[in-house]
């Protein structure tokens, strides 16, 4: 009996010791995620004095003077690169816009469909007593430049067998936005809070607008196309 009692006491002691060790293992050997969740996040500035610099403004810390000065410095560097890139591409953008908004520098005659469509819009404006030139201008812009050419400028892969990466897409978006602003009849107002992509071509847009107005005016002065000529042209193209 004494031996049996001794064994029972000894077994209970061992089981409690094993359970205690097992609980300690559960308590202190958690998963890495749980350890990370209990570990306070230390910023690089407080830990080693290292500062993180990005080429994108960090708006989350705009209330800190140090962050404001860093953002201003990055913005100046970024703007310098934008101006350099714009200067490199300026001639190509001018040639593109001049070719689109010109009836004499196309290398071929103006498509009859454009003349026929613009004359139809003018006839509808006269029919409904719409004499506001801005309305006619907007109709023509929505039919051709803003519906067709903007899509081609922003998506050259529709015409050419090329790959458009993210950087190329961002650059073409700026050109497409400039093209749309050139077709607008509203005043192009800019301020200190205007995005940099609009500030890039702010001085060029008035000239582009003159090209658009001259383009519409030159087409209106061209001889009218009869329905028979248009039908014959469509039959030939098909």
C-alpha cells in the first residue's frame, strides 16, 4: 500500500510538471505572426536615424516640417525631370497635333467622311436655330478628335504591334489630356494646386486651340459633298 501511494503521488507530480512545461511552450513559442503582433513597430528614424526617401509625395505626414521640406525637394527634382522629358518630346507632340488639325499637311486629301459629317452638324445647327459657335465646336470635337484621336493617342497598341508599359501609358495620358484641353472651348485656368501634367503644356494649349479652330474653319470653307458623291465613296471603300 505504501508503494502504491508513493507511485500515485510521484505520477501526479510528473504529470503536473509535464503540463507546466507544455503550458510554457504554448505561452512562449507562439507563431511568428503572433510575436510580430506583440512587438512594437519601430520607425527607422527612432531606431538608427535612417530616413526613407521616395520620388512620390508622402501625404500621410504632411503636418511635419521635416516631411514638408523633403516633399518639396522631391517635387523640384520631379518637376525638373518632367520639363526635360517634355522638351525632348515637344517636337513630336507638335508634329502630331499639326498633322491631325490640318487639311494641308496630311500628305493626302482630307477624307470625304469628315467633311460630310461636319457639314451635317452645321446643317443640324442651322435647322434647330443653334447659332452659338461653341456648340458647333463642341459637336465636332466630340465626333472626331475626342472620340477617335484621343483613343489612338492613349492606346497606340490598337494601331501598332507594340507593348505599352506603365511609364509609356503615363506619358501618353499627359499628351491625351493636352489634346482634350486643346479641343475645349472653356478657359484653361490653372493655379498653384493644379496637377503638374496640366502645367506642363499650359503655354502651348492656346496655340493648339487656334489650330483646332482653324481646322474646323478650313473644313467649313471646302466645297460641299453631295449625297451621291458620298455614297459612291462609301461603295468604293467597301
